[in-house]
């Protein structure tokens, strides 16, 4: 099917056509070297495995501004005087970008798509107008919504939090935004709805009742779930853990913290996790660790694909290029049977010094090729089964007699004592980390 690449007579990325798979031999930087959407790997096409999404905020709202200087990029869709006109131009630019890049999905915050109004009602109306247009663009382009979310962290009213704000009126404003963002997500057929607790946390324990704030948070999430289900949202609610930045302490620290919180409050049937690589590293983990914890709990929902900078502790949101990380992440996703209704959302931005419009494409092309290569390598590893077999071999003692009875809950602490007392000293078993790491390199480079 041939699609028009942009709407009307305004082309925002002139000189760039549809990005095609040209293979590893191509020297065209605006082509895919590895991502071939139709290529079948482990029984599914690359497009179905990877379910790539572009994020609205970094790609169409950010202009390169940082705390030390203003934006460095000209964004033609933001050049007008009327915020609603700009929002409509931005939507057209976004759909032109999605179509040219050939991604199946996108993600957005309410305020990325439509500007905040003077009142709650006006903000709702602004969003509704843009959602109507977005629905038309989705139908014309075939691009779908992976997830929607509400920005409960930019407006100054949220400086002390959204759902966990000590002021009930601010909590009510947060609820108004989530209600409208859920309606927008349902209207656009969004497959998931995300909560990232940007300012759900605190900076000083002397002025914060953490127990009360966390109870408010759980109540708020339950209300959002109930409202979402009542208007026909059937997708997954996702929490995106992050330990800090902007708040000093954020409540959704990492995967295991969020899993415990959701289970404690009985939210684990409707909520899963959206794991962002750079957030896991901020928490002192690897992205593979947080993904594995989510998979083990049966709660992996989706992935924000990016990477941090190993030399500092910020959320630098760089495009994923580190092949060791990508391969490990893909091994976990493949072994878990895929992402279901989740996807790989590029929560990533080009550097402040990358000022050409083309750089937005190059960043995404690099990330898509990195994960396509990782998929092929991970499939080799997972289907070969050597690593998995070695892992399983370390636990064989639990498959037999007393070990099995222990796993079945049939033994007491005293039984274990007697087993130890009646057996010889354990034979030393090497963990063979060097052997398994060497094996990974063999798979990656041969
Ligand atoms: C910020 C988060 C944010 C969420 C969506 O660090 O990654 O972009 O993904 O609110
Ligand atoms: Ni982030
Ligand atoms: Ni994110």
C-alpha cells in the first residue's frame, strides 16, 4: 500500500523520503541496515517482535534547551503565535515523521499534543480537538497509539507532586488530567496507559508524611483504573519506575519496589511495568536486571528504549546503541515470549549539538537497527539453549529428593538441619561466569 508521506502542502522534513531497509551493504545513512520489518525471526516478523514507537515529547517538543542555555534547534511547527495552531502543525509534523520512519506506533503526554488552557475545561477542550485530528491522522497513516499518559510534573502547581501532593486541590487537578488523558487514550485506541511518577516523591523527610502520600497514590491509581475500565479501556496500566530526577526521592524507585507496592495494594491484576533502561541504571541496576524482575513477577508491560551515559548519573535519554545491553534485553524479552501489547518506545533524544532535522531520523534509525541486530543475536542464543541449559544445571539438586520436597514446601527448618547434618560437605561448584560471558561474545561476533 502506498501512503502519502505528509498531509496537505506543508512538508516538515523535505528531502527525506520513506526510510527503507537497504541491508548491511548500503552506505545510505538514511536507510535501515538491519531492521527489515518483514524479516521473520523466531516465527514472527521483526515489526511484530519489536513494535517500535516514537515519543512525541523528545522528538517534537524538545528543542535542545538545557539548564545552561536555550534551545538550539529550529522547529518549524512551533514557529507560529497561536499555541493551538502550533499544536496542529506539530501533529502533522509528527505523523509525517512516523510515516517516513515507518514505525507502527507512537506515545504521547496530554500536554505534548495540546497546550494547557486557562481552566480545566479549556485544557480538556484543547486536548479533545487535537485528539479528533490525531484520530484522522492515525486512520490515514495506519500508525497506532502504543500508550498515552498525563504530564503531572511540568506545571508549577505540581512542584510538590501530582497524586502525592500534600494539597488535595492539586491532587484533584492531577485527577482531572488523568481522566482526560484516559479518555484520549481510549478514543485513539491506545493499547496501554502509563504512569510515570515524575514528581511523586519528596525532597525532605522533615516536611513529608510519606505513609499518607503513598496511600493517596494507591487510591489515585485505583480510581484511574476504575474510571479507565468504566469507559472501555481494556489495555494494561503501566507504572514506569525511576528512582530520582526531578525529585530527590521518587516513590517508584525500581521494578522490585513497584511490584511490591502494586501487590500490597491489590493493583497487580491491572498494572504492569514500563521499564526504561536509563531509569534502571539511575537506580544502580542494569536495564536487564529490571526487565528480569518484571518478567519474573509476570508484570513486564513495555519498554522505554534508551541508554544513559556511563560516566554520569543523569537521565540523558540517549538512543540505545550499546549492543551488550540491547542483546541482554532482547534475550529476556524473547525468553519471556515477547512484549504482548507493549513495545519498544524510543524515550530518547538527539544531543543538543545535533541540530539538523535529519538527526531526528538518524537517532531513531540507529536505535531500530541496534534492536533488530539484537533480536537476531538473541534468537541465536535463546534457540541454541546452551546458556539456559547451563543456568538450569546449577539448580539440579532442587529437582531431586529433599531439594524437590523443599521447593514443594514439605520440609521444615529442622528437616533442613538434619539433611545438612547427615550429608557430606557440599562439593564446590564453579559459577563459570567467564565461560558464559565468553559464550556471549562468541554468539555476538561469529
Ligand atoms: C522521564 C520519563 C518520561 C515517561 C513518560 O524520565 O521517562 O518521559 O516515559 O512520562
Ligand atoms: Ni526517562
Ligand atoms: Ni520514559
